[in-house]
C-alpha cells in the first residue's frame, strides 16, 4: 500500500537525494571538466516545464525547478547543507560569483536572497544542470550558463493552462496574469531588472512555432556550441 507523502516531505527527499549524489561525487578524484548550466525563465503557460524535463532527459543533466530551488532557499539549514557539498575550489568560485552579483545589481536587503544566491551558485558550481526560475540567470555570470527565456502568445498559454489544470478559459487567463505579474515583480525586486527584456538572455524561444523536440534541439545546439569559460582554471 502506497503511503501518502506531503509536498514538504517529498521536497526534503528530493533535496536529500541530490545532496548525497553531490557528496559521492566529491569523493571521486579526477580533474573537473567545464560544467555549464542552463537557466530557464518563462512566461506562465509557455510549456517551459515540459521543455525543461525533455532537455534534462536528453542531455542527462539534473533538473532543478522553481519549487525545488525556492524550498532550499527558504531553509537556512538546507541551504548550508547544499553549500557544504562544494569543495574548497568551488566555494571560492561561489564567493566570486556572489561578489560580482552584489556589484552588478541593487540587491534587496532581506534574508531570502543570500540563501537563494548560495543555492543557485552551489548548483551551478556542481554544474551540468537546468535551473528553472528563481532568477538564476540573473545570479550566475553569463559565461557559465545559457540563459533562456521561453515565451508564447497569450491564447496558446491559456489553452495550455486550461489543459493542464482543467479550468475555464477565464480562470486560466486570470491565473496566467497573476503568475506573470508575480514573476516580474520578483525579478524587479531582487535584481532590478525587466524579466521580459530579451537583452537579459542568450536565447528567447517562442514555443508557438516549435514542437518540444524541435525547441530542445535548438537549445542543445546553442548549449553545445558555446565556448564555455572554465572558472576552475582561474589563477590565484
């Protein structure tokens, strides 16, 4: 008989499993390769979550969605356990990223953002991952991540939300408007930036024109063709 698991317990299990994986990787003695990540911002209903899952499976890299990153960032203890999986070299890289972020953006002075930056930075230091939402593309330097913005026309997004949640057209539209407003406010508050400005991204993709497979193929080509910068080779 399957036992019920609360969302909080499920999230803790996901995080604990990932931490164990990182801890295991720390014990392996080998030269670390360049480990870029993909960050994905998205308009609600644009199909980004489906696309992220497809890319994660296709590229065989870890997927951290908005919910997972947010849950880790809200817990100081969990955030510290994630950062603790970094070795000395990667902690130094993370400190560099956070220092650059503080100079680049006007950061909101509350307790959430330091945890968020550490969590996103730790994920990126481990590398080979997709991070959906939470402003990851604004936290990480552009030379270690492919920054995506996934969009679609409103009518398509409404139909996607209707299908996903079994709601009416009006309910889907209202849900999209509220979610989009919240996401834009989050980016504006924490990074003083416009979430929909294409200049903040390396690639903006309109899913109205592509299947999931075609969109993933475009992203993979962009991801695999970039001459990624290896922070681990920085001279002291």
